[in-house]
């Protein structure tokens, strides 16, 4: 997965929409692991994490939502580290 430049709002928005769509599609065909990965990517890059998680909490079955929440710290850390390497600095996600 090629993560967007977190300082480019349009790139982040496009990435977010793509990841949400892929996550929903994969969950829809029963590919839970990859679906969660894509949804976690979307949550990790959005500045509205709490709002998105609230929506997902109401739309996903509880076991899948729990898996997503468990996956988020690792995905967020990965995106943060990639951004840090690209910019030579840090940015809190």
C-alpha cells in the first residue's frame, strides 16, 4: 500500500475514500482480514477518527469492529513512521 503525503489534503482524501471502498468490498465478500486492513488505513489517515469510529461501530458487527480497533495502533504507527522518514520530522496522527 502506498500511503499518501499526509500534508497533501487532496491525496489523503483520495486515499481515505479508496481505502473505505476497498474495505467495504472486501468485508462484503468475506475477506475480513484485508477488509479490516483497508478500513484501518482509512481511520489512521483521517483527522476525524472519533467520528469515523462511531459510524463504524454502528455499521460493523461487533467482532469485526473489535478487530479493527485492535489493528489501528499498528497501522497508525506504520503510517507515522513512513511519514517521519519522508519528511525527516514527526507528525502526530
